[in-house]
């Protein structure tokens, strides 16, 4: 990218939802680098924040960044329930949409809960097998022993 068309107040890295975002990317694609936000969710955030989706995120003003931050925090209000990534949360029963590092922490907590109650899925996670009913005879054959071992 030519250095001539970059404005003086250009931000090369933008911090949003505890994530560093490359300032050269368009806003509609830059938001997808935040965990928990895909393309459709990013469209909803941009509609709420009223930011031009084709503008580079490094060119956004401080006011627009605050609008994006507020829109990311209030995703639950704008999106329909079927688009949320945490429907009927196990602990609270609420419909949530989690973003950032919270996605990884919640996933680990869920897997640990399954292991703790010793359900089938938890045991499969513990032993490193496929969890969702896939076949295991032919696929997913990774580990120490592969193929047929011959007698010598």
C-alpha cells in the first residue's frame, strides 16, 4: 500500500474488545478478527454504530471508535436470538453473545464441566476421541502408532 495516501492521524493498530486490529483492513472485515464476531455479526455492529463499512479501521475517528465499542458491547440488543453464540446460558439461562477472550474461557469452562460430571462427551474430551459421533475406524488416526507393524 502506498504511503502517500495515508493520513497523518492514521492508526496502524486499533484496540477493540481486548483485540489488536490491523488498521489497514476495512472496518467490515477488521471486526471479524475479534473472536465471536463473524461477517454477519459485524454487519449488525456497523449498522448500530453507523460507520462506513468500506472505510479502513485506521482512518476511523475517536467518536466512531467509541460508537463501535458501544455497539460491540450491546450486540445482544440488536441481533436476533438465533444469531447469538450463547443461547440459554448454562449458569444464568439468559441469551448472551460473548466476544474476545471470554469465548475461549467459556469454552474451557464448558468442557471442564462436562468432564467433571463424567458425561459421555466429557469422557470423549478427556480421552482425546471424537466427541460428536464421527467414525473413528478410518479417520482421525493420529498418534504414535500408524499403519501396520510387521514382525521381524
